[in-house]
C-alpha cells in the first residue's frame, strides 16, 4: 500500500506525525509547501521519508500571487505526482491534494477544523471522508469527531512535558510568557493587522520574561531585549508552552495548542473560528484585543486552574484523533 500525506503548515505536520511514524517509510510519501520552517522540521524529524515540496511561500505577496504563483502551480504539480505514482489513498488536513485525487479517482480524506466556505465546497466534491470537530453547525456532508485536530499530538497519550528544554533557554517553570507571531500574507490571515504580538509586547512590563516564536524571522530585531527568540526547529516547543504561565498568539493554531496544554491562552487575531469556540467555552482560551490582553495579564496571578486535571478531563471527553486517521487509512487497504 502506498499513501500520500499532503501537509500545508506545521500544525498539519503535527497532526499527522504519529501516524507517519507508525508506517514504514517505503509505504508513505510526504508532500508539503515551503512555508516558514515546515520543510526543515519535516526533514529533521522524518529524514528517511520521501518528501515532495510543491509551492514556495516566498512568492506570496498577496491574494493574486498566492493564487497564481503558489496554489495553481501546486495543483498542477500534485496532478503530475498523483498521475505518476500508484497511491491507494491521499490524506490531508486541507483540500488541494483531495481535489486532484478526486479528479484521478483516488480515494482520499481530510481531517481538519477550519470550515471555510470554499474549502467545504471543494471537500464535499472531493471526498467521502471529510471530518470536522463536533461543531454546533452542520457543514455539508462532513462527518464529526469529538476533539480538535491538535489533540492528535497533545493528548496525554502522546505528549508528556519535559523540563529539560527549560535548561536550554534558562527558563523557570511558570515564570515566563510564550508568544507567537504569525505572518499575515496567507489566505487565513489576509486583512489582519500585522505584528499584533509585537505591538502587545512593546506595551508589557520590561521585567516580564517572554519567549517568542516567529513565523517570519526577518522581524526579530524589532523585539525588545527581554524576549528570547526561538530558532526552529525547537527540540520541544510544546514543553516550553506547557511550562509557560500564559500563551499569546496572533495565529489560531498555537492559541488552541496552549489551551489544550492546560495553559490560559489568548488569541489576538481577527478570525472567528468554531474550533476556537470549543476552548473558549471551556474558559481556557480567550479572544482579546491588545488592551483586553494587557488587562488580563495584569490579573494573571488570579487565574487558577489545575493544569493536569484539565488535560485528563479532555482525554476522558475527547477521541484519539491519530487513531481516527489510522482507521481511515486502513479503510482503503
């Protein structure tokens, strides 16, 4: 059996990594886009797996370049690959490879959490197995799983925090804030104000220790001296997040990751996502602007939560997403 897993950004790689490593490298091909540190992370963690790189986000300067210099050429490259190779199943957390697989008659599925209108329409056409978390609203013929996609690698079954990584950066448990800054020239964030996390950091007390994860390292010199700028790939970024006292992110994926790690988390971005609402309802994730975030941070010491108890509660309530993906792959054996 030959499987193709198409990956569009780092959280999607994390979604599939336990599944990938459960297969022999001869049975799985990986495909990704050159975006941020995605390629270097995959090559470091899966060096023995065949990797195709289609699309380069360095060519992305807005909607037109995204469509005509990345997405359309990528669809053509995927078509050539899938036509040449004898894949029995295509797995994604997106839609592009699914669309090509449907045209070529290859079984495919998508497990995702972002039901944007055009994506839902494409997946309703492309696949019989299209999974979303159990949202209040129904999205076409999407099936549901009770969890969020990040749970595939953050569940206590798969992730145990290690204090070892704290020594690498001179950090102490619960004595720093973790902040993520994403770029805004992707299809997800076009229209969002740039450098929201940087604007927040500049207004924080300079005595607060801050660990920063940047999608675009070109802006690292803009950050003040009390910031530790991470250089990906990081040995254990989720342990750094786990032991922080707060996670703040201008992107939605890491904000949710913080919440699933049992850390109070703030989403600074402008997207209203059903996936975020699942954790907002659990009062672990908060959608706030910069002023609201500053007030929250001032009162952070009053936020009380048993971190591991919260995670065990999620484990008891939610499904194993990695097992769901394996079941879908085995369905086509």
